[in-house]
C-alpha cells in the first residue's frame, strides 16, 4: 500500500506515493467485500493479452497507447491474512483469467490510495495444489530409486 507502479508490481519503478496512516483495519476488511463475487477487471498494460496480434506488454515497453478491454472475473474469496501497513498479505481464490496485479491496484484505488504487488505465490490451479505437491528431495529420491 502507499505506492503505485505502471506494471502494478515491482517490475517497474514507483511512479506515485501516498500516505497510508489514515487507512484503518475496518476499511481494509470492508474494501475486500467490494472485490468478492463477479467483478469487472481490465488486464494490466504489462500483460501478455494480445491486442492487434501483439502482446500488450510490447506496446507498454515502447510507451505506445493501447486500450485493453475489461472482462468479468470471479473472486470466490479475498481474505486479509496479515497487515502491517504498508505491507498487506492476503489470500485470493479466483476464476481463471484474473490478474492479481490488477486486483491489488484496484484495491488501492478503492481505498483512495495506491498499491502494487510485491510478491505472489500460487498455491493451487485447477485440481493441483501445493498441499499435494512433492518436495524436490522426494522427486530426486524417486528418480534414484527408478534407476
């Protein structure tokens, strides 16, 4: 919280800063409700979405104007886990096609502030979950045993 970047993450430099001291815990929780259910979302300009046969990030890196179309996505859950402003950790369960960077940016806007994503950990996709994943050491051991 408290800053924005053109890419909505740490790939680009901070371009705007905000004071976060007026943001309350109550505001944070209330704002997550605005982003639960069906929402309209525009992909970030620094994305792989194709526009006229080229990836949007190609236009962005050349500082070319490009208009991206919004799309409907579904946020099943948006839970705040830790918050020690300006840092916030949250968990999102969402439909495919959701841009978490955009969700973070829009969250900041909804708080009359700014926000960008500093890290992302995908814990599940479809039927696959980190809870069912093998550790690297387990895979190495399985390969050794296979030989």
